[in-house]
């Protein structure tokens, strides 16, 4: 329950039932050891239509990219079907701000979430806040996501980038695979939530 101000109520606040919408944790992964990839199997189900992912990744090798692929029981979803666009900015030590854009209309390797990752210390992870829409394709025929990514890069600049992506082919996805373009993931911390009241 929650306190609310009801219309026409001159006697103050009234207790009312809280909204039912919220987040339900469906998957998580945490490690301070190196791994070749971070895979979530069956994190997307028919229970929810939309999901929110909060995560941090640190790469072993500098100048690399954080990449993302959809997967299902048949393996990684492949083909030149990964569309994405990141349009953000970056700032350097002289306080100069520059545009920082990245995208691909038909990438066969997956979504490129970041580039120029820094491996110099543990204070420069890539930080992700992403929402995935209808990955099981219960309502629409393509899978979409959008969100925000920030990270300190190997060019000694701090990046902040809104990003959106779409897998432009049919076939549902039940999971995700995160990997680095070269080398391993040094450490990571990721949680995925299902958004209640989405879907049927």
C-alpha cells in the first residue's frame, strides 16, 4: 500500500493499493575471474514481453569491443541481421566534448555495444542499462532493444552513448551472449529483470 492524495479528499492522505508493475529478477551472473563469454540461457520466457538488463563488464585487452548476440536452443542467432546505432558524446582531459557515433545496418557478428574498451584498471568498466522488447516475438516479428551505455575508453576519453538495436529476422530468442572482440572478459556483474504487466 501507499499514501496518495485522492481527488476531492480534504482530510489529507489516504492509503491505497500500490501499482502492481515492477521488476522480477530472472537471471544474474557475477564473476571476478576471466571468462570467454557471459551466456544467459532461457532468461527470456513467455512470462514477460519486456526485460531490463543492468550490467558491468571489464575487458582483458585494451582497444576491444563489447559484443552481444541473441541465442536460442539452436545456438547463436546468426546472419547479417544485427542492426544498431549508438549516438553519444565523449569528453577528454581538456574538457573538450566530441560526438561519438557507431552503427551498422547489417552486422553478421552481433550488436557492437562499445569500442575502445580500456583494460588499465578496474575503475573503467562498461556500464549498461538496456531494455529488450518482445525477444520471444509473441507480438512483433523482430526483436528490439534500447538503452544507455557509458565507459572510459583506451583513448583516455569518457563515453556516454544512447543505443538502439534490432535483429531484423524472425525466430524467437531465449537468451543472450556477451563477448569481447579479442580476448576475455576480465570480470562482470549482470542482472536481468522481467517487467511485470508486459505481454499477455
